[in-house]
């Protein structure tokens, strides 16, 4: 009963100085809100990376040329990958599919409508290596690739921009001034990378290289390993094969790079975790500042209520009762600030996702963590003012004016 009486007295004291109490808890509100929103952004980024890699599969490898170096600065990527390089990789037993890739940017037109898009020239195997499926229509065939036929598969977003409600299948679009017949529309993927299929046109690499880009080299090679294969072993085999293809001497560095999706996922997840911890730590500084504000307010409160403390002690109040009363006030300020901060942080996270377009994930663990930290701040920064109030001499306190 005495405990709840102490709680009621503490709430009355906070209510009587409402504005000062709110200003004291403002640092906690901002700190908790920042912690929750930043952790939500970090978790969302990690989820997006994980989902993107999982969609493509962890058995996907990508071979790209290294960048040339001029006076110590990174330059343009070397143009040293060939169709023969891609073909040679099929000799490696654990490799299931290989897809050569050339790419460019261009304007896509359909009558009066036009939109920018990525132009991807590749083989039929590109769709299976990247786990791309058609929502309507079909992908081009090996026959169409060999005959350099002007057929195209377009992304879902691009299809909406160009055709709106018109059926794109069978229609002709102009890609950098060349006519292509639409044979398929891809299912939406929601990717944001340079090969975003939602905003891309995919054509046979023969057409892209000979008639559109005038290229003799390819820019990437996608490699899909067989099921339950050893990706590290495949990486080593690819390196040995391409070094042989490029006639590199033993002491010569590779002029290409092999990227493993599983390693990229692990690296991206580690970076995301580090980023999240960093943002959470920075946001935690606001909570420390809020704690100092609470301590300052409680010291002022103790000074203002010195005579009240003397009266309580004179009528039998013990030091622990005084300590508990002022400590509860500090905890109530920080906990109430924590609750308001949770509401604020969740609102910021939702706003970031809806207006900025970045995915956020609100996790119960981060909310509980922020609430526990806010309570701990109230206890830590409120203990000294409460202890100081409990140690006041009742006679001197009663003389206080």
C-alpha cells in the first residue's frame, strides 16, 4: 500500500510541473525514437539484401573484368571478357549454366510514349540464372538468339509506363531507334540494382552486340552452379580456366573478378549489422543527454522540496522512503519518455518507408531494448538526486526557506 501511495505522490509531483517534466523527458523521447527508427532502417536494409540474394540464389557466381588503374586511381573496367571465355566455363563439371551479358542505357519508345531503361543483351540462360519468370508471354529461344531476331522481353514497370492498359504482347517498340517485337513481360521483382529487371529490356546478345552496341566483348558472365555444389571449388576452377584463356603468367594478377553471391550476402549482412550498431550508438547519445536532463531536473526538485522532505522525516519517514519516492519520479519520467519515444520512433520508421521508399522492419526486440535502456537511464541518473534527498538532515530541512 505504501508503494502505491508513493507512486501516486510521484505522479502528482510530475503533473504539478508538467512542462518541466516534459522538457526533461524530451531527450529520452528523441533518443528512444532515434534508436527504434534507426534499428528499423538497418533491419530493413539487411532484409532487402538477403531477399535480393535469395531471389537470385546463393549458387550464382558473377565474373566481371577488373578495373584498370591509372596513377593509382581506379579507371574504367577492362573490356577483356569474350564469348569464348563464357563458353569455356561450361567445361567445368559443377557449372550448370552460363549467361554472357552486355548492357547499355537507352530510350524505349512506343508511339508517343517513351521511358529510359537498361538494355540487357544476354542468352536464354540469363532468365534461369537470375530466377526471372514471365508474367505473360514467353522468353526468347536459342533459335531466335542464333538468328539475331529482334525480339524483346520487358520489365513490368516499363510495360506499365509505355503501354498503360494496352496489351504489350506482339507490339513493336523502338530501342535506340531499332524496332523490336515484345514477346514477354517479366514478373515484378522490386530490385534496385543496375540490372533492375522491372525497368529493363532484355534482348538476345547477338542482336545487342552486332546491331545495337557494335561490341565484340562482353561485360559480365553469370554462372549458376549445380545443386549442392561446392561454390568455393567452382570459384577456383573459374579462376584457373580464365587465367588459361587470358594467357596470364603465374606472377600476373587476375584481370577479372569472380563474385560469390553467398559471400556477398555474408559481407552485406556484416556491413548492415555494423551500420545498425553505429546508428544505434549515435542515437543512444541522445538518451544519455536526456538522462543528464532528468538528473538536473531532479536535483532542482530536491532543492525546491527540501522543507517537504524535512516534514516527511519529522513525522516518521525513513531514508529509504524518501529515496524510493524521488527514484520513482525519475523512473516514471524516463519510462513515460520511453513510451512516447516508441510511438515517435515507430511513426518515423513508417514515414521513412512510405515517403522515402526505404524498407524498414520494426522488431519487438529493438522496442523492448529501447524501453529497458530508458528505464535504466532513469535509475542511473535519478539515483544520485534521490540519495541526496534521503540524506538530508530533517532539522536543517525544516529550517529551509
